[in-house]
């Protein structure tokens, strides 16, 4: 039987995943390709755009290779991590240096200089976002200041997925969500680049893509070179694509104002959809893929989440695999390490921190270690620290969490039964996760179905997903965690100045 399929591909911080799904959301093939990051210095993180391009080719090619010759691919949609600077290319669309990604914190001085020279109020009034080294525009200022010879070669500054789509189609465009996530130089009211802010910051306006599209919009077709590379025998349409967190939100069924979800990947994002203008420079806002001119996604983010158990497994087990996490979770349960890890508290600030403290000097901490603590206690404390970070974000964004009755959790970390229990117990809320763990690639496949005209209503994404039985909180554990959470917050503020002194010493 002939099947009409849609390919979704998400380029993440540590892996690229692709799926082929039909109009009902059934996945018929999927693939994943892993890679690392380049970290030249402490708190730096970058990668060459062609690493992501090659991973996308491999993942999508593997998916198409697993399909029947009678299957028809109707459209492809690609999302990608927030690449910070994006791909910085010369006149021939060749990258002149690796992309400086969202995790990188090197633009600290540039952020401070902007606060003094322009002020956060002006930046926020224009872009709906504040000033921080997280944002792409501050990282671009770092390149301009520290690598003038590289800067002089830049003719195009584009999001990662836009670079890959250009290679595959020859068409250059940007979706509204990705443009808004650059911050600073995006005019949130007019939904275009701010020529005035580009001039004031010294970022060349003409280097930014002038064609704005909705995420599902078809912008071109697959060229012959990439038809051959991907194993697709005809010029299939490609959508404009989007940021990975937007695709993940869509895969969680987030379609209307008030809907909220947590995306647990390398980092952690928790956010909601609304129709009001951004009102808090300490949060991150971007147009949502549904009605980007009127609907926004506003979220708070923790810089490290899934990166922490991965770091732990690599350094304390010597390997990072599904069996590693199964072994560690078994050790936690066998050790009967309960809520609070027998008095051990971790701060998850291994790459500085975003919401709500916005402190590039913040560092990871293990507090309360004794000779009775084991590897299992430390691992549990690491998992708990990310749950504390989520509660801290929710507390900051919602004021009171009384209006929130559940957490929808998507992303790779949502596969861990132990971690879901911890999230439920720390927040005091039931945790729902989709049965399928395709997350962002499934959201991309849905966007491809919308773009191809096979689906007309975004609300139909709910027919693509089914939720597992929720993990409900243990109220006794929640009470214990509330006391530990208070210590968690107190610990950071007690150490804040010491952390800054440490960072100053390293800079010297």
C-alpha cells in the first residue's frame, strides 16, 4: 500500500534526529546521529555548521533508506538548536568560522558594555528580550570585537536550519520564531529586523535574511545534489522550519494561549503560549509557529539539564549510553537514596545560568557531601538539581503556581522514570509525557504536513500524540523537597559573590 509521508528532522545540541510520519502521526521510520561540541575554553561552546549539515543528511538519508520504494515523501521540515550567532558565511555561503551556540557565555563583557551604552530598556522595547550573553546578537558583537579579520568576511548571518535548507534548496529565508530568538536586533512589534538597532550595535543589516516566512511555509524544493544524498528521487518541497524548542512545544500539543510545557533536552525550557506583548526582560520570548504575528512563546531556560546526567555518565562510568542511565537509576533505587539525597544539594549551573538568575559566573556546586554519600546519591542530587531549576523557573514566571495543574514534559530526559518521579515530587504536580518520544522531529513532520496542505488545522496535532499515564506527586516527598528547594535558592545567593571572584581569577 502506498503511503504519503512527511519527514521531520531536528538538529539538536548533541544529536540530530529524523522521522517519517503519515497524515495520522504514525511514525514509519526514524534515525539519530550523535556528535559533540567544540569547547575551546571554559564556558565556550561552538560547532561548525557543516557538522550539523552532514548529520541532517545522514539522519534523513537513513530514514528514507528504511522506507518502501512505493512510499511518497510529500514534504520535509527541519528545525535546529538555537545556534546563537547562526551560520556566519561569506559571499559564497561558506561559513567563515564555527557557530557560537546558545550555551556559550563568552560575550559577558559585550553584554555589560551594552547595558552601559544603550541600556536594557531600549533593547527590550525593540526586541521583547533583554541583554545577556545567551543571545545571538551579543555573541556577534564578540566576534566583531575579537576576530576582526573573520568579521570582515561575513556577508550572511542565518539560523542553522536556514543554512541547511539553503544548501538543500538554494533558497534563503528565516522563520519568525528563529529571528525573534536572536534578540536585540529583531523588532518584535513589526516582526522584522530592526535597521536602527543593527546600526546602533554595528551589525550589518544587509547580512540578515530579508525573506520572512511562517515555519510551515514551503520555501523551495530539494535540489538534485541533495536528492541524491538523501535518497529522494524528486524535488520534494521544504518548509522554512523553526527553532527546536518551538517544534518540541508543538509535539507536546501546545496550540492555544495558556498551554504550557517543559522541554527537557541538553538544556531545560519551560514556557507558555500567549497573545500579549512580552513584558519581562528576564524571560525569553519569540513569535510562536502558530500565528507568529499575534501569538508568542515565552519561556525560562536552565542552561544545563540533560547535559548533566550525560556529563556524569561520561566521567564516572566512562560511557554515555542507555544502559549507563539504567545502571545509575538502579543504583539510586538500590541505595534507597530518598528525596534530598540524604542532605546532598547540587546547583546545576555548569555553564552559567539563565532564568531566573541570569548569571554567567554561576557554577556547579555539590553541597553537603559526607563519607556516607555514594555515587548513587550524587547522581540523584544531579537529577534533583534540574527539577529544582524547573521549579525556580516556574516560580519566577508564574508568581504563584496555583493556576498550573500539570506539567507536560517532552525531550530525551522524559524517558527516565526516576527523573519524572523527581519532577513530580519537587513541583507537586502530575507529570505527563507523550507515548512517542519523537518530540521535535514529530513537530517538524506535522509542520511539513501543514505546509504541504495535507493538514489544515494546527489543533489536529493532538490526534498525533497520546499521553502516558501521568506520574503523580508523593505529597510527603513534596513537603521534603520544598524545604530542600529553599536551601537550593539560599545556597546560590550565599555563593554568588564567591562565584564571581572565581570567574575573575580565571579571567586573569
